[in-house]
């Protein structure tokens, strides 16, 4: 079967043939994938940044979540049958098998597989499990409280878009860092204020919240200039506040000395809610904008993730 893969750390992603998965355990289902999403972790995988964080067994098939149709069902599986439309996520501590492929094998748990809601487009369904689950993880790790002033960096992205909605639904005052051109979109998601990430974000934050903020949730900042910006923003979190970094760059000890609780979150590894709860986002919110391409265009799409401002979520149609 065809899949989007990387053959070694730092190598360019490519489409190649891999063996089809074979159902071997009674709790597994085999799914014919119709769409799968790209995440920032896929970009980190291609660049070799997850070597040492997770076990990496090359070649690595990219992708963490998917939507598709059940083709085979293990004898012990209940609640799913051949032909069911489903959506799911791989919770893994080692990188080798991924979801951007024609088929995926998954063990059935409340955290890994759910029925696709009726009327939900398959590409939209593929955008929900990873980003929605990561957003739930961010909210939980931040112990978000009503009336908290929370800055969401990366608010235009897939995870950030869900974080904005969840935080606003909990009564927080959401300050979204995004592109000024996307201010209308971010306000529709629930942001009370929008700051332009392309300008001096720390200076804008000092003006918007001179007393500091209660919570910082950052889904994008990494190395280089973005790391410097993260530190400048983190300095404005009030004593007793909370910081969550999905890029895992927060200096936990440094912030602890300032009276701030910081968490570096690999949200996909330790599920804190069922996939059914994640799909509940569909009833109360909206799917971030989708950037959809076919499998053959996926390698070029990944290049665009590194160089272009993206609003919403990249989805690969299989």
C-alpha cells in the first residue's frame, strides 16, 4: 500500500510502498483510510527532532489520526462492524506505523476509535482527533478557570483553534496570537482580543494586559527567535499562573522559581479524555479551516507547513 513516509532523520518525506497491516489481535480493527491529518509532530519527525524523545524506527509512516471505513474486525471487538464510518488516533510511544497510508490497524479503546458523526465530511473528521485531543490536554494541563486571562499562541492552527474554543467555553478571557488578517476568524472561535504574532508579541501583551496573564498556552514556539519570544511572553505570566508548551520548550525549573507552574505537554501520549468527548467538540464548536490535498501532493504540502502561515488544519485525502 502507499504511504507518506520518511526513511531517515532529516530526509525529505516521500510517497512509497509499505506492507499492508495484518490483523493479528482480537481487539484490533483494520480501517481503510480515506483521510488523515498532518500535525506539527509530523514536521518534527521529518526534521529528526523527536529522536530521543520517542523511539524512532525508520522508515516512519507519518500521521497520527484518520477517518475511514472499517474493513476487518477482531473477534473481541464490540461496537464496531465492517463498513462502519470511523475516526481515530494512534496513541504511541514509538514512531514507525502512522496513519497517512491506505490502511491502518488500530487497537480499539475509548481513546483510539469512535464512530464518525452522521453528516460530518470525512476530511473534517480526520482533522479532529489529534488536534481536539491535544487541545483538551492543554486545557487540562493549564487547570483553566473561568475569568482567567489566557494567551493562546498558535491560535490559527488546528490545535490552537480548538484551544481558543474550549477556553472561551469555560469562561476565560482569550487573547489569541495570530495574523491580523485572521482576526475575524479568531473572534468567531471565541477570542476576545487578537494580537499580531508577526509584530513584537511581548510588547503587545504588556499593553493589552499590563497586570500580566494567568495562563499561557503555546502550541507553536520552538527554537531560535520563537524560543526567545516564548521566554519574553512567559515572563508576563503572573505568580500562581500556568504555562503549557506543546513544543516542550518551557524551562520548568526556571518558572517554578517564579511561582509559575509550567508543563511541557506531549498531549497525544497520555489520553485524558475519550475520543467521544473529543468529537463532542463538533456539537459545541466548529472545525478549524481545512487545507486539503491528495496523497501525491503531501510531500510538497509538508514543505509549505514550514514556510507559510497556515490557518486551520492540513488534511491529506487518501
